[in-house]
């Protein structure tokens, strides 16, 4: 346990020195909230059931940030350490892969939740955003979302040859995921084929789950999206654990 705590502390300090991780998890969420708030305000809109733009967008921004953490931050950090030979040095110690991965997950999870807290705090304090759901349920949905995308990030790191491949693959995946998530434009106004394609997009289900929790919808209405996110978490985590390598 002491080794785990020491490793987690070291990884946390390294993460805070990593510009990409700080940007995606702490700066970008607050910046997007400020951008939407200043551009559109939070005046109730009839087409959105009387909710304001920021009421509607806060959970979508959070889910998108979780996805970007999985697509870019996690594989870049892990593969960067592997490329630099840092993981090879860990390999010759008594440290087990499970301990390293657990410490890394805790650090990324802590960063993501701190970004979530900043995002909702700025939205509520500066622009009066309100959801109506239970804070505990919102946190639970957020934890499920971020855990699934972290697992997805580790699975990507297990697949990709080096850190240079991350921006290419990440951008190829990020654009359709964002377009088909409902975070940018309402899917209800899009063609039926696009709406069907969105059902295959994990980010769509992450947005649906977190937005439903934020608005206080019953879990019975969110069970399908929750099941997809749990499925992503289990499959990606199992693949990442199977393919984890200390060196290329």
C-alpha cells in the first residue's frame, strides 16, 4: 500500500507538469463553460423544456472532456513513459502492472473529477446553471463515464505503437464521436440514419447518461446508456490489462 501511495503521488506531480493533461482536464472545461455562457447566456428556451443553453450543455461538455482525456491524455502519458524507457525501469522493480495501472487510474480520475467540479461550479456561480438532479447521482454518472473513457484510453495505449500515433488516431476518433454525441447539435433535427449511427457512439451514451442524471431523470430512462458505458468499461479494461506492456 505504501508503494501504491508513493507511486500515485509521483504520478500526480508528473501529471500536473504535463501541459496536455492540465489543459484537457482543468482549463478546457472552464473555458468552454465561459464561452457558452458569454455567447448564449442561460435564458430559458422553450424548445429545451424551459432550460437554458448552459443548463443543457454543462453535462455534455463534461462528457466530452472525459472522452478527450481517454483519447489523448491517457495514451499520450502512458506511451510517452514507455517510449522514454520509464516503464522499463519500473519493470525491474517488485512493482506489479496492476499496482502501476491502479495508481495511474487514481491520478487521472482525480484530475477528471476536479475538472468536473470546476466546470459545474463556474456554470452555477457565474451563469446560474441548474439541473435539478441529485448531486450524488450526478457524481455517480460522472464516475461511470470517466472510468469507461479512462479504460478506453488504456486500451488505445495497448494498441498504438508509440506516443506519436496518439494525435492521429485520437483526432480520427474524436471528430465523429463529437458530431454524433448530441453535444454540439441536437440529434433530433438530424436524419434518421445519423440518429441510428449515434446509438453506436459511446460518447452519445455518456452525454445521455450524465445529462439525464443532471436533469433528475429516473434511472429507468437511462439504463440503456448506462449499460453501454458499463460494457465499454469492462471490455476496454480487460483488453488493456491483457495487452499491457512495460516496453514496446
